[in-house]
């Protein structure tokens, strides 16, 4: 066995010294994120739980995080020899476990009678903490496994032994999600160990390991190549988000939706639900901004929309409730443009409420004329007033086409700084409204207009209703 393979074997067999370095290098970042998450938890839970307990809880998070940051500071100043590594390891791991226990304790105050927002917030925060801990703690699977158990274990126990069949199902889902997180952490662990080990070669001191790890972090392409064909942490978060926000493809009964995100998450979304009298409610929305911050707006909207449709609430009440929720929860820089449609069972009558979205088109089959329906209200989430919600009503005939889209379509820019524009959209819709591949035809024209390979600058979404 040559010297390189021997050194690598030793590294893989006894990784404790440089694994400690990897853990400490991540502690500052994860401590800051933990404090931010704790502040969010206090904001959400302040109205539903005991204030004194909540304050003690968040103080314990902040104090433990401060000690973790100080630990990293003194470690880097002292640069302890390997003989002292064990004491540093015990101290750092102890602080990690204290934070894990504190986060896990949220499950013990969980109350099934809380509003949906607070229930969802607690579980989401626990999942996000467990997910975010993968790059921070998976350098040691022992540390991450116990951290995951302490964070997710209490919530799983509370759900499984709740006595309610629905919550037992949620508990089983959380258990499966925890197993998936553990498997992904193990994949990350193996990659980090091999990448660091390969870069170490004959160096055994901690400085060489630390340098190799920093090189690994700065070279995302290397890590992406090693992770090719596997789900990344972002993909796990995306899967969880899609389930929680109840985002599913819109297709069937002559109604079809299309969403092409700018990145991994979309700020555009479409919800469809049937009422007890067989009307179809459609909520087509575009949140300001891009990526995950914009996409998170779908969660309160989804919760309110589906719950209130099931409760037979009127469209006006649903809109007012969604607006009030968004005014309370969104930042002042965010808002939600939306169209709310009410389609009767035989598709002969449509009610339209447009709040900040581009003009909606209805192409008439008998004479191929086109009707425009412009915005009649302010976007949602800007102000919480008593503005009267007025729906426009229109009759539909067999063969008519209803077409909606977000501004990402008309504002798609070419290399020559020319927007795709509303006129081009209208022309394509009129010329191809009888083609069942209309959405694909429009999207292909946008790609050609922008130029192949040009990076998308906004989410693009379309919706068609064929009568």
C-alpha cells in the first residue's frame, strides 16, 4: 500500500481532529441563523402561548448561540494542539445539543387547537432547523444524528401519540422526512470526508485540513459535480415546500396552467378548487420578488384558500381574509397581484376579479374577437381597508377561450432590450386559440424572442380555460 492511500485510510478511520474544525467553522453561521429563526418563532407564537415561557425559550437560544460564537473565537485564537482537542470537542458538541434540546422543546408546547398558521410555523421551523444543520453538523454523523433526534423526536412523538388519526399521519410523515434528512446528511458526510481527505494527501495537521475545507466550500462546482444525480438539500426543501404549500399541476376539465420559475422556487402560483355547488374557484397569483422569499407567500394563501372553499365561504370573504393575512405577514416591500375567477359548472358564466395582474383575454369562437379585462383593484398585501370587492361577470359560449398570464411573459427581454409585450401575446392567442398546445406555442415564442441560452429574469406563468 503506497503512502497516499495509507494516509487517506487513516483520515477516514480517525477523522475526529479535522471534523471538529469543520464543525467549529460552521458554528458562527448556524448560530446566527438559529437566532433569526428563534425571533421568527416568537413573532408567530406570541399570541397563542405563555409569554414568560416564550421569552425564556428565546433567551436560552440567544445565550447558547453567543457561547458557541465565543467558543469559535477562542478556539481560533488559541489553536490548541491535538492533545487538547477532546475537551474542545466535548464543549462544542454540548452546546450544539443544548440548542437542539431547546428547539425540540417547541413540540411540548404545541397545541392542536392553535390556528393553522401557528401550527404550520412550529413544524416548518423545526424542519428548516434540521435541514439547515446538514452542512453545519454532518461532518460528524454522530453529532447530526443526535441533533436530528433532539429537534424532530419530540414533534414526532407528540403527533404519533396525539390520538387523532390525521395527526398520526403527520407524525409518520415527519418520521419519514427525518429519515430522508438523515440519509442526505450521510451522503454529504461521505462527500466532505472524501474531498477533504483527497486534498490532504500527506498533511496531518489541522491547518492543512482547515485550508482544504475552505477550498472545498469556495468551489461549489466541485461539490455539485460530486452530488450530480442526487437530491441536494435545496431539492429536499423544495419537495417539502411543494407539499406544504399544496402546489400541484393544474390540468383537466379544460383548465390548464403553466408555470416556469426563474429559479428553483416560483413566486407565481395557481390554485383551483371545487365548491359544494360545483362552481370552480381559481386563484392565480404573482408575488413581488423572486425565489424562496416570494414563494413563501404561497403558504398562507394556500391555507386560507383551500380551508375557506371547504367551508363554503364566498369569494369576497376569501379575498378579504387572504389580504388581511398578507398585510399582517408580508414585509412592507412585498405584495401579491392576483386574479380570482369563479366558473360555473357548465362553463357558461365567469366572474372575474383582477387585482394588479395584466389584462386577461377572452377570445370568442364565433367571430374570433377578443375581450380585455383589466385590473380593478390594488394588489393584495398592501393595505387592509374595507375596499369593496366587485366581480366582473361575463357570459361564455362553447369554443371560447379564457387566457391569463403574469407580467413575466410580457416583460421577457431580448438581447436588444426589447420586451415581448402584450401585443405579441394577444396576436399569438388569437392566431392559435383553438390549438390545444397554445401554452407551449406562446412559451416557444418567448424563448425565441429572448434568444437561446439567455437567463430568465422573472417567473412566467399562463392559464387557459377552454369552454
